[in-house]
C-alpha cells in the first residue's frame, strides 16, 4: 500500500518568513495530493490540493509543488502569520479526489514566532 | 463549521467497556470515513461507508465495527476497550471520489479509556 513520509515533524519560523513542509510518497499510481490544516480542538480542514497532471498550484500565500518523478510534494507558505500556527498534514491517494484511499503523513507542527 | 457533526465531543470510559460514536455527514454526502488520531500514529484510516455499504477497510481492529444507516448517519462501535484505544476519532464525509471533491472532517470525539 501507499506510504507517506512527512518532514519536519516540528517547524518554527519567524512571523513574516516562509515555511516549507515536504512529503514523499511510495505508490507511483497516486494522483491526488491534498494538504490539511488542523487547529487545536478542531478537525483537519483542506487548504489546498494538487492532482498529478499539474506541477504547481497557488492560492494566495499558499502553494503546493509536485515532482512525480521523484515522488515528492511540498507545501509552501509565504509571509507567515500567527494564524498559520497549526498542525499540517499531507496525504496521497490514487482515487483522484475526496477522501477515498487517502494515506496521511504524520503531520508537521508549524509554530509562528512573533 | 464543516457541516459534519460528531457526538459526543468527549467520552471517558473504563477498560473492557463498549462505546458508540456517532457521525452525521454533510447534507448530500454519501461517503463517510472514520479515522483514528493518536500522537504517535497520526491519522489512521479505519473504515469507509458509501450509501449504507462498506466500501473500504483500513487498520480497523476486530473489536471495532461501524455501520451507516439509511439516513446516512454512521456509528462507530468500539468494544472491549483498552488503554491504547484512547485517541481522537474523526469522521469525514465527501461526495464519491473523483473530480473536484473534498473531504470534510468533523471536530472529533476524544475517547479516554481509564
């Protein structure tokens, strides 16, 4: 089955700096890569996703890049703000969307230092 | 608010007992997924139901079972509870896979086994 590795487990950055979280996956058939943000006391919430037919996707301060050959994808957050502090999960699936067949990474605790 | 409702929010019970966790999916979503989140294992997929039928099974113990009812709400039953079953249990719902679908997570049920 699919295996998703996520690094780092904890990331501390100064407010206003950029943050990068990296994930690798094992199954070359995976074609859908969502990123979830989980705030304290809440469930994970989808913040951005990318499908295997594109290499990069942006949404305001958030971007995701995908390298299918190397089987890795990354989340980039620019101009970080205190409200970006949360746990971020990457995931991979071969089912094209939704939550079917999603395998999650173990999460990155992002800390934004004022 | 994701539109997915989970009850109860917190549950404390003794070892050997049985509990039932309830999930109401978003209106119109036919798929319901159950996940277990523990500190060391991250988000682990347990089981998926689609329109009342079991569709996929993950790392679900034999002591655990689930069902989805005609009104599409789902219940996760955990029996012969052990200390190691203490975790956050999330329910998610989505339209069936493929295309521009998104999985929406509830706020979770925190289970503490003492």
